[in-house]
């Protein structure tokens, strides 16, 4: 259906829009400029462009909107919101559309229903035995002993589902744990008592399924007496800092930081000193850490502290960075869409002739590695914690 650029006041319909947009008044100021479509990483795969979707919502054409797969293909990267000249919360509206579909019992992609059931029964996204969350810490040359359930530790490390259970991401907690150990920092992890942060459910429009997860994780934090929670996962970081306060009051003495922020602090205090590491890298901004949490400086600060590392920025960087395709649960029901987006981002890294893509997200690492494999490119993809640890191992007199 063709959507006109402009409407008369009589054509506009607030009824449906008020049910699916958290920003309904602003939505009606949309000028149909197409900035949202131009910045959307999956727009070329959608049956209706984001620009057209807002038009249909404003006309109250509910059936046409809900038959579309557009909002299910949203990676929740927030690029549309950042680039909207009216400042409309477009990415939040995409999530609200998913929530509406779930509430109304409409057809939900099968993978998302399975995701909900998996998290409810196993408390993680992979369906593995949750008691095995610390498998990554086994058989390391530098043994990390006594980290599970330690009370009053300096740091509580919230590992996250992907790094706990997906082999391609397990090098991240291994590196970060060894960095903490070498720095002499007492840290603890929840192990099998860590549950999914709930963010994948939020992205799937299943926010109402989150309270039990929030309540459980908060109870464990209080039980362990943690005053600083650190996570290498930007999705978990976003959930703890932006979503959890919507459900419950966090302990007033609890500080929540992302690993890149903590690594910057360790470098400043000279608790760690990476050696010389000759490497040409480019940095990929994870959407949950960058656009959503507005943290761009800490990762770059850390990279510049590693002697020998040359940082080359890609064409799209900072708040304009391209999504890796791994957000919004899209991979669960359309992995080709995720791969398509990841290959475009990989292409930008190849353009600057970097030998390594460094990121700060386990999901970004997975999707970009998959893209490199698909394109048969010999590109290393590392989390920033892995690069720091590699630099520490390279010290001459270690």
C-alpha cells in the first residue's frame, strides 16, 4: 500500500497510535523525511519501510501494521531515534508494537515464543543447565578459585548468558576474570544463581515476563553484599541501569559499571599495565553501550592506553555506528538478516585495513565472527577485555 507523505487532520487517527506508541504526541509530528529508514540496518529486508510504518499507524490502519514483519525485524539499535529530526522515540515504538502483538495474542515469530519458554524454565537464553554458568572458568592456566558466591567481594561480575554458554564468547569472561585476578581484585560471580537479565524478553515485547528475573538477581546482589557490579555485556549493563529501576529500587550503595569503564579505571590507577601490542584495530560500538548508554569514550581510552595499538575508525562510528545485526532477538528467527547486517559492518572494517575488530559486546563478537567466516575473511574479532589481557601477556618480563 502506498503511504502519502502528508495527511489532512481528518485522516489522522490517534486511537491505535495511542496503544502502540509511548511517544504518541511526537509521533504525529513525523514529517516523513525517511531518516529512520535510511539509518535502519534491516530496512532493505522489511516489507514496509519504517517511514511507511509510522504513516500507517497515524492513519489508524491497524491490520496493515500488524501484518507487517517490519517491527519484528527491528534490531532495537536506536539509530532511527538518534537520527529522527523530531526526536521521536521510534525504537521504543517498535518494541511497543511487539508488546501489543504479544498482549493481543497475535502471531509471534516461533523462535521468540521458544525464547520465552526457555528463559522461564532454564533461566538462560541457550537452554543449558544454569548450574553450568561457570564452565568458562575451568581448565584455565591461571586458576580462578573460590569466585562463586563469595560475599563482600570488591566486584560482583555479572557474566551474562552469551558469555556463559556460547563457546565463541567464553574467551571474554576468561580474559576479564584473569585481568581481575592479576590486578589483585577480589571478585565474585553468581554462578548458577545468576539468571538471564531479562533484556532479550524486553526486546521481544515480553516486558511483563521480566519481574521474576529482576527480583531474583537483585536478591542475589543483596545476599552477596555487593557494592560494585561489573558486566562485560552491554545488554546486561543497559538492563541493570535503565530497566531494572523501572521494576524495583536498587540498593543505594550499588554502583553498576561496564567492563570498559572498569578497565579504564584500572589503567588510570596502574593496577594493570599492558605491554606493547603491535596491532591495527578498528573499534565497533555496540548499540547497547553506545547509542543506548552513551558510552563511547571509555573503550577508546582503553585502546589508546595499549602501546603499539593503532586505532583506525570506520566510516560509521560513535552514535552513527552501524549495528552488527545481533540485537532485537532477530537472529533467533531470521539469522540471514543478522548475517546480512554483520557483513556490511565487516566490510567497513576491511575498508580501513584493520587486522582486528575490537568490540565490547559478546553478541557483537559472535555476529561479526560469523560474518568473517561467511565471507572467508581472515579478520580477528576480539572483545576489548581479550585485547587488554593479550597485551598484559606480552609484557617482556611477565
